[in-house]
């Protein structure tokens, strides 16, 4: 027993300690680094700073951001979520151009940036953001008028970028032609949620983003149907115009009672070349279904948080021959009450089905199936679109007298 030694954290390997520290938040990590020199070195390990979420940390000032960037953030950062001071009593500047430039240089592997309640009117353009970004989320933010406008780089910057690329290739031992390097925006996914200053002009300026393939517009009240028409990918004499590389589009209005409804999804009526996935939510489902029949390339359609009738879906999906997946999420289906005539017809259909096989018994069952709440809709869509898969999630059925 004399040789027995009490086990402490000092005997643990560093990899195990880093795994333990990965369960701590940002505040706890910073406090842990004050214990001793060894723990301070472990806390600065970049494996602990790959995904940073500061949205629950209220009152993060620019000074705190500088401290985090200089002491902790580095090449390991992949995803960063920040909460601004737009709704805070402190106010003041949050993101500065100098901090964004430092973020680009110190975190070259940053792929996703999410901003909540941030006032971005002090920034000239989104080109100040890190060029490595692939996902940009803006929730409850304020934007300047020309924030998404992309300006071509000056000849001096192009020459400097080309020389930098050639130097890097020589350092790696590569030979051949040096590709022209541009400072274009590489963002592929854009999420806009409750951004009141986002207008049709912002939407049209996104056409200059060559890699944008996914766009989510939620509670964006100032986007109109005309703005969506002008941004749609259309084939002209000079080629494709608009958001020609967009593959996924989400339009949802779940807004406050009394908010003005623009019915922006009506702009889909002009068609959209190359658009493969469409998600409609809230008050935009009805107008969007009226226009979805013009989307010839549509393969996946998602409807959520709305009230629907069976005929609405059938009329819209009748011409969508390329549709492969149709999803209903939290949809209230409105059906007519059963009459004696309809009930007799259903019983006769059930008896005929029992003679052919066991499928008729399931169809005549009046119990609500969560995976198939509206059997008649599934049968009708199976006849119209035999290659389409239906998926129901948290859907309910209500009976109306209309």
C-alpha cells in the first residue's frame, strides 16, 4: 500500500484529455486554460476549435472576438456561429473589416459562417468575408443595399493572386500552366431567415455568384413575385440568365399575424431551368403549387406547415413527370365528410379488392395511418406519377363541410 499512488489527470494521455475537453463550451474551455501551463496548451489544440457556437453567449463584443481570434482560433476552425448586438442594449460595432481579414488569414479552412442578429450595414460588401466560405447563414440580420454585389478585382490584385498561385505551385514542385485565380465568391449555400432588409435587388445580385446551388428564403417579407421572376434561370439569346446554377430553392412564410404576404412563389410561374428541388412552407404553399407545374426539371417537392386539399396536390403534380419524391411535413389535409353514397361505393370497392387480393382490406380501413393519412391521394398520385415516392411526416386529417 505504500507504493500506491492516487490517480490524477496528470497520468492521462493528452489525446484522452482532449476528448474530455471537447465536451466543454467556449467559456469553460477558456476557464480551463487558466489552471496550469499544460492545460493551457491542451486548450489551444485546434481539435477543440473546429465548431464554435457563440449564439447562446449574449453580449459578445468585438474585443472578445479579437481575443478569441488571437489566442484560440486557427487552422482547425471549420464552422463559426456568432450572435450580434442588433437586439442588445449595448449596440456598437460587431464585425469589422480588419477582424474579417484576420479571420481569413488565421482560419483558412473555415467553411460555414452563421450570423444571428448581426448589423452588417457597416460592411461594404460580402466580399470581405473569408473566401473559403461555402455556407452562409443570416438570421435576423440587417444588410446594406449593395451587400451581395460582387465587383471584379482590380488588375493589380489579379496579378498578385496569379503570382501567389505560381509561387505555391513552385513550392509544391508542380509545373504547367497556372490557372487564373479570381476573388469570386465561393459560397454554395445561402440561408436567409427573417432578414427584413433583404429585397428583390439583393436577390437579383446573387446571380453573379457562380457557385450558388442552394438558396433558402424564410420569412423574407420584401421579396416579391416580380423579383423571383427576374432572378429565375431563363434561356436567352446570350445564354442562361439569372440564378442558372441553383438546384435547391426554399420559400417559406411562417410569419407574424398581420404581416403583409407578397406571394413570392407566384414568380415560379415563368419556369426555372435546372431547378431540381423545391421546398414550400406556410403561406407560400398555395401560390407555389399553382406555379410549380411550370418547373419541368423538378425532381423533389417538399410541402410543410400548411393546409391542403387533395385536388390542390393533384392539379399541380399532373404535369411534373420528372418528380421522384414528394414530401408532406406537418400538413393539415382537409377532406370532405363521408356520405352514404360515397360510403357504399367505398364498400363495393373494398369487396372487389378483397376478391383480387389483400390490398382491399387496407384501403377500406377507416383508421388513420401515420404513414398514409390520405390513401386516396396516394392512389391518385401513383396513377399519375408511378415513379414518385411519397413521404408523410406528422400530418393530420381534418373533415370540412365544404
